């Protein structure tokens, strides 16, 4: 069946209070905040008349986070030290084994406000969306502290990529809170181990699921330290290549770049050869230029090869996705 029409063929109650909701919290050395986030999450569900959520901690920590969470009756998934994205993938798969109607995810650093949960569930109940994302930039004043310029630049770049790939008017690349119908999560096929936040948006859109943004507050972090902000170059290095492959931009950019570099090398050689009077002997006087031409050719071929390998990776993944869902 078509993913975008799946809700027509399933029996999901219109009232979120009848749903089985699983909340996945990705954690990495969040012992200072995890307890309070779990407690606040449970209180928020109670205040909104929702049944107590099933909470899954997708943990990639070296501190006491997972032991603390386990002591609070929370299911813990070990990320095996392979990165927070890998841990989150395992956490989402674990959530599906709990037979949820809806899967939510929320950062465990305390910056998202779980009291906003109904804002995310209502579009699902009204069948307006299959995935609801939180945005800190849909309205002024949602960020409750001075937001660093380098962080804002990063969200602008990533949100721009998401808009270009999906055609959706997205304003935020990684809001801390989101809600998804279980079928969306069931169809997820994530390529990268660090890019789940952005890649799941692209993946859901490509599979026909409807995505909606809602305004969501972003509170000041009271404890601990961000794991992303401290390594912006590393985050970009992991994120951009995967997003390029998922979007198909590698075909347009790398192939075109390789083509024009090779064309420039050929044109340059023709010019040098003409200046040498089309004499092979006189070309020996232009050794530096010939070396430059050779380097341009090699670079062009290497860029083409990278694009080709990236496309093969994308096609292999698409085949595996097809086999996995048959």
C-alpha cells in the first residue's frame, strides 16, 4: 500500500488519549539532565490527560546515564559507542517492538518542553500530517536565551538543504521534539549514523508521508554541555555527504564538476598545443603547463569516481530497502 495513504487503512483512534505512545530519548553523557527530563515528561503526559508514555533511552554514553534511566523503569538501548545517530536508529527499532500507535522523540538535554506534546499529537489526530516537527524559528521569541550565531548559521544551511531536497517550507533542521505515526518509523531506512535528524525528514518525504512544522520553544540548557555545538566541523563533515547522497545532489554536482574540469583540461591542452605550433617537440618547453593539465584530468576523474561510487551506494540502498519491505 502507499505510505501516504496508510492511515486510511489502519484503525488509529482519533483521540490521542487512547494511543500507545512511545517516546525515544537519544542520550550521550546526559546523566545531569536525564532524570529530570524523564520526570518532566511523565508529568506532562499526565497533565494533558495522556496515558503514561513508554520511554526508551537510546544511549551512547560513557557516564551513568543508562544505569540511572534503567533505575527509573525506562527501557535502555545501548548504542555500542558507535555514535548517537546509530543509537537512535536502534532506539526507534526498539520502539516499534512495543506496538506503538505513535512514536515521539525528544532531546534529553532539557531544552525541549514536553508540556507542548499535544501541539505535536493534534495534527496526527486530525490526519493533517504523518510526521510533526518542532521549529524554533516559526515565531519570534521561541528561543529563550541568546542563541549563538554559529549555531544559527548551521541551522540555516541545513534547513536550506532540506527545503531544496523536499520542496517543503521547513524553517528548522533539528528541532528537539517530534511526533510520528508508527508506520513512518517502520518505513525508515537511514543511511548515515550521525544524520538521523535530517535524514529521517528526507526519507519520510521521499516515501510520501506528510510533514508539518509547529512552533516549539527552545529552553536554556541548565545542566551539562551540548555534544554538537562543540564540534560543528565534525558534525558538518558527517552530515553533508549523507544528505547529498540522499537528495541526489551528488549526481548533479559531482558529475557536472568532473565534466567541466576535464573539458577545461582538454581546452587548455589545445591552447598549449596551438601555441607550440602543433609541434610535439615544442611541447617539451611547456612541461609545467602539461603537468597542470594532467592534474586537472586526474582530479576530474577522481571527482567522477566519487560521484559514481556515491550513486552505486544509493542504488544498493534502494534495492535493500525494496527487499526489506517486500
